[in-house]
């Protein structure tokens, strides 16, 4: 063991030497000073472990020296013990008041002296260990926060592509950790539908970030390609199940809003009861989780069934994670479902529901510590025209993209029966930024041309059937029957793109195994259809609509081949 | 003790009791409760009569127990839940994974 270095200050030479001798015999190293000022100077120079000070000394007394030494020591613990022959309790207490840690009575008892020196030295060592541990923790913590900030930056890059700023969305996210355990994503599909996901990962910080990244990637990637939420939620679950360790999962609610059809589909797993508010009768309909959280089951046991609702403009979905229910007031009570429902019912108008929940919650919490992340989302059903697709809101990937490419895709009878090729084909086109800007129109073109090739070409259905409501039903019955009877029919989709990054041309050709048709007469027929579209809402979205979008549309052969040419940037033609 | 265990006479059933708040703070004790039991039990009973509250990290611990007990083949009953605990288990649809009595 290293010798303990002890500074002694006493103006009485004899006392000083006696004390010094005892300590040296006990194996300690001794430094001596004649008064307080010398002691302070020596302390600065030698940084001893322990200081022993006589109270009464010339030049500077012990109390003042103690004050200065304590100040010099700063955060380090330097025990200061007063040497005194006083027995007056107030005098002794005063010594400790001025910064001393203890006192020793003269004449010295070597046993007590040794015990005190050892005891204070142990305290000093313990204090040093604590300081080192504290410094290590501070250092680790800074490191952790840095890592979380980096993770958050990566996540923000992935997650903030969405359309949370759309006029029919209001939301509140309050992060508990640097990286929030809650995830909120929104994006438009090429057909204009809106997909939203509110997720709550177990834990905060990095474990949550690890799951949130692929979740956002899958959500935005698949939404941009036109997948509905049933496909997306299954894919997200598969991913979460394979990457998250057992015991980690993501509670989530996922919504698909179709503004054209005024309908909404909802998947809920592990999310507390949420509401559908109907503006017509100011009623609240409870939305209840029907599924386990994401990541618990593997793909084979995962259930992707959805709850379907119709919604009128002004109706709204009110969604949240459990954080809002578990928010506490200063007394420790939880906000709970009842207070939430009361807040909604107390709102003066539908418009006021969201701000009322927010203000009621803030008032309840009254700046108390947060337990969990609070995420609150309101989505309103609106008319399609009120929510025109902002090209930037459709999830994007990168720069110039592929400019010169071609692709040919032939589907046989089994594929035609079971598979929709449009998301894949749309995906290829969406890699071209210029085409991404007109994804809605492209979807219409591809959808119409594919439907024509399949229904009229391959399935040989008569489009005139769709003109009456009864025929419309029958048409879809026959469509199903004919699909089941397919044997060696096929459809081939050829695509070719050329462009320079500023403008470009897409050539799409659909060829089918059918008999073709008298296309000149169909075109005339469709033209008349369009004029009567208000009378016959059952058909009419035909070739005429497509030709408004395309530069040209031409039939070939016996009518079983059609070629559409599309230029971008798209010019609206009056 | 916030976590207690009880083994049936034949050694095949392990009962785990959790007292107070069932959250991350009992993580180690809960894990030790089933890890320490050798050979592994065939049936598990989780008695939550003394559990006041259960959070999402506890749900994670239940999934870890389920994994330990054989995943889809696990035989785990959760019994004596209070109203709050039952609600949390219901919201999460955990009755699809555990027998809740």
C-alpha cells in the first residue's frame, strides 16, 4: 500500500514534531507547515491526502486555512481534521462549521489517531471511486445520446417522406426518449387512397429504432407501389417477427382511407380502444383491437382481417397509443379511457375534439413527469377534391432514375386467376421520377388496359352488360366463372421507356390471347358512353378516359393488341 | 420477494406468482423463476392475484416465458387477474396465446 500523505500545520514546533513522529512510525508520509498560510501554499504544491490543522495559528488560523483548502480541493474530497485542546462544545462545533471534517484532541492518542487517519483515507478513496464511476456514466450517457440522435436522424430520413401535413390529418407526438417508441406514418397510394400507421414499440430508444426503420421502409415502399394495408400489415408483421427478439413487439393500428368510395379499412393489434366519430349524430363508435401486436406471430398464424366502415365527409377516426391513457397527473392518477371519452363528449363541435383532448390532457398532466410516449391522431374523411395528391407526398426514392429500359411480362392462366400484376408493373414505372409525378393517371391507364385485356380479351365478357344494375351483377358473376375455367390463355404486357431526365416517353403494349374485336366501333361506342356517363354510372371509365391521359392510343392486329404512349411531364389537355 | 414459485407434487407444474407492479423491475426475478426450475415444467400457471399493474415490458416477459415453455406448444394459464390487468391482456389479445382464467 502506498503511504498516506499527510499535511500537518501547527505553530508549536514540539507538538508538530510529536505528531509527525507518530504518523511516520505508522508508515505515513508527513509534510509540515508552521501556520495556515504555509499550509495552503504547501497544499497547492503537494496535494496531500489528508490535512491536520491546529486551530490557533499566527498569520492565518486553522479555520481560514480549512476554508481555502476545501475551496482549492473543489470536487475532490480532502479530509481536514482540526487539532485542538479545546473541550468547549461550541468551539468544536464551530471548527466543523468552517469546513473541517473532524477534530483530534491533544494530547494525541496514537490508536485513535491511526484509526481516524485510516477511516478518512477510506472515505477519500470511496469518494474517488464514486467520482470515477460518475464520470464513466456521464461519458457513456453522452455516447448513448449521440447514438440515439444518429438513429433518430436516420429514422427521420426514412419516416418523414409522408403526408402527415395533409389537411385532413391532425396529430400530436411527444417523445419520451430521444428516439420515440411511437411511430406515425402516412402516405398516399397511386390511386389516391391514404395509408396511415400508428405504432407503439415495446421500449424506447434503440430497441424501438431497430424495428421502426424497416417498418417505415416497408410502409412507404409498398404504399407507393399501390399495395393496400392488408398486404402491407402482413409484410410488416413478417419482418417484425423475424428481426425483433422474443418479447419485443409493436402494437399498431393501420388505416386505409378511400376518399372516392368514402370507406375506411382498419387493422388493430394491441392498441387500446379508439373511436370513430360520426358527425351526423355526434356519436362515438368504439374501435377495438382484434389482433395480437405485430411481431408476435409468424406469417402462418398471423391474421390480416380488417374492420371495414363507411365514413361521410366530416366523420373522423380518433386514434392513440396507450401513452395517453397512462399519462399521469402530479398525484399519480392515470388519465384513463373515461377522461378521454369525457373530453371528446365535452367538445363544442367536431372541429374542437382534437384541440379539446390536447388541452384536457395538458391540464391533467400539469407538467408532471411522463411515463410513456403520447401519440394522438385524428383523420377526417373528406371529399376527393379537398385532398388532391401532392406529388411530393407520394413516397419518393431518388434522383434521375432509370431512363432507358424495357420490360416484358407474360401471365398465364394460373397467374391471371390469382394475381394482380399492376402493383409490380406500377413499381417499375415509379422508379422513374417523371412518371411518379403522374402515378394516379398511370394507374388509371394500366388498370383500364389490363381490365380490357382480361375481361374482354381473355374472359370474352360483353361490356354492354354493365349498362344496367342487374347486368352489372351478372357481369361480375360471369367474370368469376370464366376466370375459373381458364386453360391456356395469356396476357403479355410490354413496356419501354426512353428519356433524358427532363422529359420522357413510356410505351405500353397489352397483347392478349383473345379474339380481338372491332375496335373502331368500340371507340365510337365508348365516346357515346362518356356522354351518358351521368346516366350510366356503371361503366364509362373506358378508353376515352385513357386516351385523355395518353399521347396516343392505338389498336393493332385483330384488336387483341393495344399500345398506349405516354409523355412526361404530363400536360393537362382541356 | 416480488416473484415466488411453487412446484406441484409431481414436479410437472410450475406456479409463478408476481406481487405488486409487474414491470421491467422484476425482469430478472421473473426469468430466474422459470429458468431455475430443472427439468423444465410441462405446465405453467401464472398467478397474478397479487399483481396490481402490468405494463408492456411485462407482456414481453410473458412472451419470453411462452418461448421458454415451447412456443406454440406452450401450456400456460394466467389466473386471478384483477380488472386492470385483465384489460391490458385483452387489449393485446393475449388470450390467443395464453389460457386466461
